């Protein structure tokens, strides 16, 4: 609660009920409000653009990793198939070498897929913009009081 004070002539004066800018007309106050909201809107749009660009970059990296995982899986299947075919056909060490190469590619594919999955989970759509818009709404509510 605000405290009312008494002036010399006995009239009470409460600062909380007094206008914040008594020297400005209603038109000037409305103009200031429109300008401030316009600037606030432009800043929010710019922030959204920056955040969107960052998140799209992260999504692109994750997509590239999924592509690498797909290529690694294809190579693993190719080498494992060739190695198994030679192993069964000839039962010599050369076939085991191809199988080992295939296993290495399978491990690479698994690591890339796990990293891509982690990257996708880390994507948050416009977190700062959402927070600042909430703050702006709260600020606007306090201005009407």
C-alpha cells in the first residue's frame, strides 16, 4: 500500500495515484506507447530470426550426422556381406579382414546415430524469444496499474 501525505493545506496527496508523466498530453502518451510497442515488436522479431537461424543450423548438423550414419550402415552391410560370403566360400583370413572392416563401419554408424539423436533432443524452439515475450506481457500488465 502507498502512504498518503498531507500538504500544508490539509489535503492528502498519494503519489501512487498521480500520473507518471503529467506534462504530456494523451496524444503524446499514446504516441510514445505506439512507438515503444513498435520498437519492442521489431526487437522480438529480430530475436526470433537469430534464434531460428541457430536452431536450423543445429538441425542441419543432426541431419548430416544421420546421413553419415546411413552411409556407415550401408558400408557395414556391404563389407559384412562380402566378408561373410568370402568366409563361407574360402574360409581364409582375407574374408575375416573384410568382416572386421564391416564391424568398424557398424560402430561408426552407431556412434553417429546416437550423436544425431542427442543433437535433435537438444533443439529448443526459440527459448529466449518465448521468455522475453512473457516478460514483455508481464511488463505491459504492470504498466496498466
